[in-house]
């Protein structure tokens, strides 16, 4: 049995709210933080809406929904995470913000063997670990969107993460969350995005060069390769800003041209066309 019962999630955006829902539906005591009360209410609404959708689709009973909601508390103060056994950071992909969060968590989380984890998809975990006085307790736990549905979780130890921390994290994701963990090295892109992002960038370049429409590119991969979602729709689902962040991180580390974000993708992000979360990307929502 896992020794992790009280968990925290820093950030309640698209990924943070999904992770919090996963934890709550797994019977854990969940505390969620956001930078402001307004952001916290948006996150609370996002979680409630997702659970209501699960009930409507017959995936969850009303009783289980109510029980999950009752397990979640909300705060704007990281100091309220003092009693947590595990904290997962899931804020925007900005290194300075994440480092500041890990510095604070290191000060306030009282259990010295508590796991401090990041859901980052692009920032080196070791940089976050180095901001703490307990780098052996820090690693990446990378969920995939939508977190309540996707079974895969990447576990990313750094050069300083202890073997015990890795074993506890893998046991927790497998036993407490019923997820399927895989282990990845702490390098940009980890396993999935190192394979996925160059493919997505190739699709953007194909669209940018006028070889085919967005619809035909996606249909080609869905009908021709049995992919459940075409690459440009997947870009919109992930978020074009997230794709750019991952691409930049991978290019900075490896200097491979196939990792460079195409100009069109950067222009769309600059224009605020981020995909589903903004209402428009390669498609209108």
C-alpha cells in the first residue's frame, strides 16, 4: 500500500484541475492552490464540470462525484501544504515561476520525505530539484491530457533523485491512481514528447507550405494510420503555446532543426490562437 494519502496540486488550470480530479477520484485528501481567488474559482468550476460530465456519460455515479468533490479543498497559500505527503506542481511552463514554487514548497512542506513533483513537459527537473534542500525527493510525474482519461504517466528521476523516491512514485501511480507509469530520463521531451512533438511540427510545416488543408492532413493520419486524432487537432488540444515551449526546450538542448517551432506556429501563439483553450487554433471552437 502507498504511504501517500494527503496530496497537493499547485495550479488549477487544464492540467492541474485534471490531476486534482484524478487524485480525488482515487480517494485521496486533495488540496489545490492557485495564485488568486478568481483563478481558484475557475479551477473549481473546471473540476466540477468535468465530474458532472463523467456522471452524465455514465462513467461515475452521483454519489462518487459528490464524494470526490468533498475530498478537495482550495487555497491561495502554499503554506497550507505543510501536511502534504506529495505535491505536484502544474503551473505555466515558465522556469522562474516553477523554481520559486519549489523553493517555497521546500520551506513549507514538513514531511522531510514528502515527494515534490513537477508535471512539466519541457523544463529540466534537475533545475527544480536544485532549488530545494531535498533534491533526492524531487522528480517529474508527467500526466497526459485529459488526465482523468489518459492512463499513461511518465516518471522522470534526476541524477539526484533517490531510488526510494522513484519506487514510491511508481507504486503510487500504479496502485493508488490505477495509471500505467513508464520511466524516462531527465532530458527535454522525456519519452512521449520526444517522439510526438517532431511529428506535430512536421504537420504544421506541411500545412504552412500549402501541401494540404488542416482537415486533409488530419484525415490522412486518422483514416490512413488509424490515429484517433490528427496532428493539427492534437496541437489544438494540447495548446499551441505548450507545443512551442516543448519545441524550444528540445531545440535548446539538442540543436536539431526538426525540433524548431515553425514560424506559423509562433505567429499563432503571438496572436493568442492557442487552440481549444482560446477558442481558436487550426480549427474554430
